[in-house]
C-alpha cells in the first residue's frame, strides 16, 4: 500500500483560527504544518504554535518568503486588507493559497457543494464563515426551486470575532452576498452579520430566508435536512433548529456549535471555515497522490 502524499503547508495568522488549522493538520494524513507566521514575535499564538511543535516566524508574508522553504499550500488566516498582497507575492510560486479571509478573488469553494473542484485551483476563496454555513442549504433549495430572493443573517458571539474580522465587516457582507447570489442564481441576494455581546456567548447562528414559488413544507424539510447531514460530516456541531414554509417564503435557522478541544463552544463560526480550509487542502493532496498520478498517465 502506497503512503499518502503529504503536502507541506504554512499558516499566515496565529490567532485561534490559525491554531485550529495547526491542530487539524497534525491529525491529517495528508498535510504537515511546517511554519506558522504571526505579525509580531510576542504573539501568544506563536508561542502556542511552538508548543504544538511547529516552526514559527514573525513578520507576516515577508517572513514566510524569507524562510527559504517552499510550501505546497499556504492558509491565509489574516485579514481581507492584506490578502491581495499575499496572493500577489505567492501567485507565481506554484503554492496553493487558501483564503480564510472575506476577500473576493479566488475560486469560491464550499466543500459540500463544489468541494470536488478544489484541486483545480491555485487560489481558493472560502467566502466567509456565514457563507460556509448558509450556502449548502441555500444551494440545495435553489437546486429544487427558483428563488426570487435570498437572505442570510449570521449572528456571531462577540468573543469569537477578532480584531481582523471586525475590520473586515464590509468585506464580509459584500463577499458573502455575492457568493450567495452566485450559488443560488437568485436575482436578489442579501447578507448581514450581527455581533452579539450576550452572556453566555451564543452559538453561531444563521437565519436564512428564500422567496421560492412552489415550495412545500414536506419536500423543503427533506432538502434542508439532507444538506445539514452532509454538513455534519465536516462540522459535527451543525444543526437545523427551525424550518418553516409560509406561502412562497421559506425560513431556515441553523446553529453551529464548536466541538473541538481548543475552540469554545460558541466559536462555530471559526470551526466551520477551518474545516472547509482543511478539506480544500486535502483535495489537492488526493489529486497529487501516486495513485492519482498513475491514473492521469494512463489516460
């Protein structure tokens, strides 16, 4: 039995999201974390990454490029303002850049919708946490009906929304809205984000509304639950809490609770996009495995 292809990876960003990526890679048979890059040397996240056994560096993308190492995959868990520079500096290197920031630039990938296409692209956009949580359900409904209007309202606990995310709220809304429109083909699509300071912090919540002529409660229930079940294969804490049809209006509410050790339970928004990032990277590993290479040569 041939050993799996293991891709060398680096993480830009040493926050909670970056650390979760590190832990996921340590559990993956296809990915190795070879460098974690933070903004400053006194970043607590870099210390924790080192404790997890990863090489670390400070200084952003410049430090990554100056490390003298080559990487198959780089995860960008920084912010939407810096991402275009990161792609500009990595585009010619052959590295796959997976964007966890709400920047509209790379190919839009949502694992349970078009994840099988991830290996085709060098620059991948994961939309946003709200997009990753909502698009599987919205896409499934739009596949059966022709929505005239689609709306998504995400609510995240304040404690799970870091400084970079707060700076990128406009980009979050714009990118998520555009992706929802693209995946559903609805003539009107809207996205909103609420940040809740409630105590205790609430789980990540996504409220979806579609105006879809012909929608009926029974079939809609089946469509939504099937989409949710597929999501749980990647994000176990994903659950639909309400699904109603009134006339032509479908309303669905889903909640995502984090289930991983480092993540607080209310940080489902981080867990859903972290899972998507690892999935996309592993698709590249599968595509470059020895068995796959032999299949390509045989064609």
